[in-house]
């Protein structure tokens, strides 16, 4: 093979090797904060952080939707796509736990509103899924995941409910933006039925794992410039 043919072959090989710069990888994060939002606002006391309760409108003063915040920190490379999402919630059941449906959404508000007891403007509005007034007030800007409503079935405390969250292009784009800006990702779990009483562990639970968000993302690992690529090719024949 002549030097020219060798150079052409090496160029073809290098082009193939550098034309697919992206690769997929799973990433996960435990919730760093959460709230059970009742008619009077986020539930106070230790239980407000140790549990994440979603209770339908028939539960009166205990009716609630849930909020969970996740931060993935600085990632190894730029994320160019989010391919799938799954939310895992661990049952921490009580005598009042009741099977029923919930709805799960992404909050695209910027900035995210305060979710702490007393100071938060959030409050369950009395009508399922409980988030309507907060959306109207501009405290929540929700994008619903595909595949819901999602069913909570009372089992045994410690059982893990893993919900596959179908992505729409706007949701995927919002997730990519938040990941690349090291911004928190907030999921809101509303009531899907009036009688549901879904009782899950919160991030501060000392017995069970709190909410966990798993994403499958595609990283852009970078494409060498043309001059860099030719430099590598030429180096082979020095």
C-alpha cells in the first residue's frame, strides 16, 4: 500500500472513530428536599420532610400533593439528550394508606418557588390534583409526563414503586437545560383520585430511601477539529 493510500485509509478510520462523539449513560439522584403540600401549606415538623404524602380531596385538611427536588451536580460532560426518566418512591405506609392514582409533572418555573413550611406560597387548592391554584398564581409551571395517571397500590412498607415517566420534547429540553446549568429538577406529584392516600418516604426518612430520580442521558464527548484530526493522522506516519 502506498503512503497516499495509507493516509487515506487512516483518515477514513479516524473519521469513523470521531463521527460518533456521543454516548448514553444512566445518572441518578436522591431528592435533596421535599414537601407535602396541604391546604394550609407545606406540612411542618419532622414528618413534613420524612414523608411524602399525596392524599386526594376527600381527605379534607390532610389532602395534599407532593414536591421533590433533585440536584445532579456537575456532570462529566455536556448533556445533549435525555432519553428516559424513572421516579422511584419507597412506600412508608400508615393505617390510612389507600390505593389510588397520582399524576406526575415537571415544574419548569424559574426560579423554583420556596417549599418550606410557613414561608412557602404553595397550598393544596381542594380540587384534584390540588395544584390548580398554584399554577394559576404562577407558583408552579407544570409539564405532565406521558403515561399517567400512575397507580399507587398499597403494599408493604419498603416496597419500591418505580414509575417510568414518558417524555415529551418540551420536558426533555427542560431537563437538558437544567442538567447543564446545574439547576435543581423539581417533580410534582398530584392526586389522581379523590380517595388516594399514597404514603412514601421523604428524603429525611431514617428507615427508607427517599425519592430517587433516574435519567438516561446522552453526553456530547466532543468532536476533534479538522486540524486536530489531520494532526493525528500525520503523526501515524512520522
